[in-house]
């Protein structure tokens, strides 16, 4: 009787272990693209406009690092992984910045200046990404991620342009 109980307990443990392994394999952990310091800055930002500005600056930082890695004289051993990671991080920052536009609409917050920044920097980002798409070194190692980054940048620019059209003009203050 004791052996039957041990066999049943063992079989139950094996089944639970297999189920846990299957669940872990089905939902891989997503890497966080913000450092702890950057995440704290986002949490501390009290308005959507401030968050948009931060996300744009983080995206700019990722593209500067990408540009540095591309032109590095002695490339890293995992160069393709680093380049793709930086582009994915850039996409994440820009997407989250564009998502703040919807938050600002819900809160009816004034984000005009942040939208101007997003459109200006976004166009610079797009120009740089398209330059690399035309003739980037080792393009085959990061082509798909680069195309995703270009598409994401275009989407963010379209969201910003649409939001600018929908926002009412700033109130005009009259002198008494």
C-alpha cells in the first residue's frame, strides 16, 4: 500500500512539473528595455507630456548607441544580437511614447510641445533608419528589426500628426 501511495505522489509531482514547464515555455519572459533609473523617471513624470518627452529621449539614446555600434572599429562578438536589441529597445520606447498620446486624450492634457518634439525627433529618427536601410553595414543581420523600427516610427509620427489635428488650439490670453 505504501508503494502505491509513493507511486501516485511521484506521478502527481511529475505531472505538475511538466505542466509548469509547459506554461513557462509558452509564455517567455519579455526583456525590459528600460533601465531602473529610466523606469523611475517615467514613474515620477506626472503628465503624459513629460512621459512622451522622456520616451523620445530614451529612443534617441538607443539610436545613438545603435549608430555607435554600427561604426565601431572592433565590433563586439555578439554584434547582431546587440544591434537587434538596440533597435527593439528603440521601438519599445517610441511605441510607449506614442501610447501616451491616448492617455493624454483621456485626461485632456496639453501635450502640444511634446507632440512637436515627437514629430521633429521622429522625422530625424526616420531619416537615420532609412539611411541604414539603404546602405547599412552588415544589413542582413538586422534588416527585419530595422524594417520594424521604420514602420514603428512611421506609426508614431502618424499618431502624433493625428493628435495635433484633433487637439483644439491653445487658448489665447488677452491683456486686460
